[in-house]
C-alpha cells in the first residue's frame, strides 16, 4: 500500500466516523440554550460579569452604563440599548463588547430574559 492510498483511506474512515457521530446529535435548534435559566441570578449576571463588567462596572462605569448589578442591568436591557448593541454585526463600530465576542446562546438568553420581564 502506498502513502496516497493510506491517506485517502484514513480520511474516508475519519469522515464516516465523524458523520455517524453527528447523526446521533440531539442539538435542539428550537431552543439551543435551553439548559440555562433566563434569570439574572441564574445566568445573566455571569454573562454580564464575563463580557461587560470590565468596562461597565465599578464606581465609574464607561458611558455611565453599569451592568454589574441587577437594577442597572434591568434598565439597560429593557430599554433595548444592550440588546441593540450585542446583536450588531461584529464589524459595526457600535457593537458591544468591541470585539463582538458574545456567544449566540448568550445573546439568546439575554433576549429571553428581557422578553420575560428581566426576572431576578
């Protein structure tokens, strides 16, 4: 067996194994983030602390927007400002965070939280 045949066979076997593993995937396309609860204390606070509080927290939050506590977070999200900024295209100058690093599930969870009235 020469090297080219081995390489092709190995790739074919790897592809078949990968495809058969994916066939059993139970990814929920209707609610891909359904394993988290859309409340501030259960999930939203952790997202804001990881993604936003570095700039929008503490004694002097950037742009006067604090996302490191529940009352300020509720106001900012229910006004639509936060959702507007986190759902912009990553190359938009107004996207937040500036590197556009929010995960799709995090955005979906924040949107669900807002739609539910932003429960604590």
